[in-house]
């Protein structure tokens, strides 16, 4: 597999801009405050405009094929990140993280996720360039993940998170005491002459631990769209950058997307099948491959369908509830 469009200069500029954006986010969250809906919408719009503009540049500079791959990869990663917000919400709720501290935890979690995905992207690029069967492995991972997502969608109660059962939490509590309450943005404090960690550190650690699972799902998914490591990296980066602001925009609306899990299962299964077909095409030339433009169309269609059906389902439920309360 070649290096794709990512020249050393382009990689350096992209990473520098990414670090600058994270530095800006850290400055914004330096003083804890409760994020207003207006603030969250403003930053979400900014972080959605960035990849749209960047995709136009990719399209004009490198061609329509790379442009379509970027937009398709970004849609997949953004869809998966929205689903990840469900877990983030449950973790923040389980640790009773104050609203003014939630954005700091989310930002650290996003930074950790990007580092982990960078590692997985690099490993994936090496594996794909060395072993053709990596496509088959990634396809199998996505198909298995699709089954799990489908089961979770069919049994919503299984989304509940038991904090005490998290291995990272149990491990930390064996070596360090945990304070009873939060201490602002501090991760550790000295109490009774001994260093103790705060619940804020525990919540951050729990989210970082879940980032590993998310990386295992998301990196093979975007490699199913494009084999270019640079495009894989930037689609992940753009999807994660606006996650902190998107959390506060969708906090009250995520519950309305009742069929999102089914849509994600379908998308993951489709990309998994595409990767298996790509591997099979290298072995048996008569096996067809799925064009990237078709992949983009399928992803957009699935998302449109589940959003529409979710809205219809919510309206029907509201009507039934209204009819039940009407004398």
C-alpha cells in the first residue's frame, strides 16, 4: 500500500493544526463552567464546517475519488462517535460529574481517543501493506461488531454501565485511595499525608479505557472506505474534534434517535462485507468490489432512513401517551 496523498509536509501541517485546536479547547475549558446550548451549537457548527471545507480542498487538490473517500469516511466516523456519546453520557452520569467539569473530562477523553486511533491507524497501515488477509480480519471484526451493536439496539437496557465492574477502576482502587467528592479540576490531592485521586480522575480514566474499544471498531471501519492512512487519520480527527461540543448539543436529543443502533449495525455490516469482498477479489478476480461512491450513497441512505424512522416512532409514541392521558 502506498503512502497516499499524505506527504510529510501535509502530515506536519495537519498535526500542528490539530494540536493548536486542542490547545484552544483546553484554554476554553481552563475555567470550569456549565456549557450553554448556544455555546455548544456555535462550536459544533464550527467543527462541522471545518471538515466540509477541508473536503472541498481535498476534492480540488487531489481529485474526486479522494474527496468522496474523505466525506464517506467522515460520515462513518461521525456516526460512530455519536453512538459513543451514549457511553460517555452513562459514564459521566455514573460518576456524577458536575456539568461544569464534564467538558474537561470529554476533552481529555477525545485527546486520548485520537492518540489511540493514531496508533491503531499506523498498525493498520503496516498490516495492510504486509498482509493481504488483514482486509479479511478487519471485515470479520466489523461483522462481529455489527452483531453486537444490533443486539444492544434490540436490548437497550444492556447499555447500562456498572462503574465498579470496569477493570481500570478496580485496578486504580487497589493502589490509590479515592476522595469522596470532587476537587474542582484537580485529578489528585494530598489528604491525611497520602496522595489520593479524585472522582474526576476516575471518570477520565474510565472514558480513556472505553476509547480503546472505540478505536478497535472505528479504525477498521474507515479502512473499509479508504486505504490512505492520511485520510483515515484526518477523518478520525475531524470526527473527534467536535465531540465535546456535540455532546452538549445532543445530550437531550440522543434519546430521540431510537433506531440509531440499527443503522450503525447496518453500516458496520456493509463495510465489513465490503472489506471481505475486497480481500476475496484479490484471490478470485470474479468477486466484485464495492465502489467508494456507492459506499457513500449507502451510508447516507441508511442514516436518512434511521433518522426518519426514529422521528416517526417518537411521534407515534407521543400520540399514544397523549391518548392515554386524555380523558
